[in-house]
């Protein structure tokens, strides 16, 4: 079922979880072990992130270095299929521009369609570690909206190869990313919001947000979207803070603020276990207030912390 169908049929706030593919070398069972406890909450679907390969320099025996491509977390599409088989639940693969040319994107969409996966979260992806800014593949897409247009075309049976007439139509429900605290490359929130609206006008069916720790920023974001005429569901992305290190890591990597009240409490903690308690309490309060606000779904980034998410969700549902 599509994400939008789940939302349309819901009688209460829905739940969804996000996982990362396991590191290369680990089995699918490690992932099932991660998800098993969370399945008791009957999530509506599971998102699976996508991780492109990275360029690294590997030291050779003679002391020189060799440039190698490393893909640490492969398997997004296979994992979605495995989760669907194992739990009989819908999945949402993240689908990025980075590392793909248009033909490869089309082939990946055809694979997803054949597997019966009809949800995609369409994203640009970030710059490679050794690149100053995002660079598309030759003949790849520059922005998420461009990849999204390709998905919309395929939904209309339009393939890259114009020899294909009456092509089979896919039926993808398209999610897009939104940033309550602005995407870091956008000059200001207004321009970022206009670009978000462009993605919705071009066919995105719902918005999934970057994590945030201050609900007021999310509420204001939703209001601004609605005032601009963006009517699609907006799903909040939620993550617990579980270590002191995250006070600097999360703002640096995800460009989000940690509210003073939360950071003050975390700085008082003596151990990461204490931080986990504070982070869990904060996320419970955040989730309850979001539910009251009427969000359609609470979407949790589980990222290696299923127990914390379990502790939060059992207090919220
Ligand atoms: P876009 O919508 O293309 O926007 C990127 C930037 O370009 C923004 O600053 C926007 O304002 C600007 N822009 C858009 N259109 C134009 C234009 N026409 N002219 C000039 N500027 C423009 N990354 C992964 O690699 N794998 C994942 O699995 C993944 N999952 C994510 C899930 C969520 C919910 C979110 C919020 C992010 C995720 N990301 C993931 C990170 C994402 O790829 C990065 O944040 C990326 O930098 C931007 O992606 P986007 O889809 O928002 O891009």
C-alpha cells in the first residue's frame, strides 16, 4: 500500500520506522533482530536509507596508496524486499540522485516496480566526502525535483527510450524531504520553502522532514507550508539524543539546533546512559505534543537504537 493510502485510511496517528542497511558483511538477520521488538507496535511501513559508495585511499604493502570505491552499506532495494517478505509490511526505499545516471535510475525504478514496492522517498543525496559540493553523475540529476520528474514520467508510462510506446505505468507514491530549520545550502527559509513547493507541485505526494528537537520550529514550518498552499501530509522525522557527542555532531552534520533546555540537561549528565534517559524523556514529550498537534505519522529514525525507540513509543501510543 502507498504511504498516502495508509494516511488516508488511518483512524489515529500512525507510526513508521527508519533503518540503515547493515554494514557490509553483516547478515539480514542483524536487521531483523533490530526490527523485531519494534514490530509489536504495528508500524505502517519501514523506510530504508540509501548510502552511495565513497572514495577512499587504501594503503598497499609497498607503502603507496590505492584509490578505491567502498560501499559500506549496500542493499537498500534487497532489504526492502526482504522486510516485505519477512514481516508482510510496506517499505519505503530512499532513492537518491547521487551516484546514478538517468538510465540507472530508470532501471532501479523498474526493479522496485517488479518487486511490488510502490513507495519511494526521492532525494538528492549529499556531496561525496572528498567533494566540496554535490556533483551529479554525468547524465544524472542535479536536484531531487529532477529525479522526481523522472519518477512521475514513469508513472505515466514515459521511459527514457522514446522507442517504448505504451510503456507499462508504474504507480509510485513519492515522498520528498523538507527541512524545518532550512536546508543548509538554501540562502533562506523562504527560498527553501518555495523549492519545496515546487517539488510538491511537480508531483511529491507527501513531505518527510529532517529531524528537529524543537517542536515550535516544526509547527511554524507546517503553518508556512499551509499558507503557501502546500496541502500534502507533512511527516515529522524524530530522533533521540543518546550521547553527549551528538550535541556537536548533529548540528554539524544535519544542521539542526539543540534547544537550550535540552542541551543544558544533557551537559549535566555524567554518563551516556544518563543522556539516553534525558533524550528518551525529551522525545516522549515531543512525540505527545506532535500527536496532539495532529501529525499524520510519527516517523522515528531508529539508527542502532531500537530499545530507546521502543521505550518512547510505548509511552506515546
Ligand atoms: P533538493 O530538494 O534537491 O535540495 C537540495 C538543495 O538545493 C536545497 O538547498 C534546495 O533549496 C536547493 N535547490 C533545490 N532546487 C534548486 C534549484 N532549482 N536551484 C537552486 N537550488 C535548488 N541522503 C542520502 O544520501 N541517503 C538517504 O537515505 C537520505 N535520507 C534522507 C531522509 C530525509 C527525511 C532527509 C530530510 C534527508 C535525507 N538524506 C539522505 C539527506 C539528503 O540527501 C540531503 O539533505 C541533501 O543535501 C538534500 O536532499 P534533498 O532531496 O532535500 O535535495
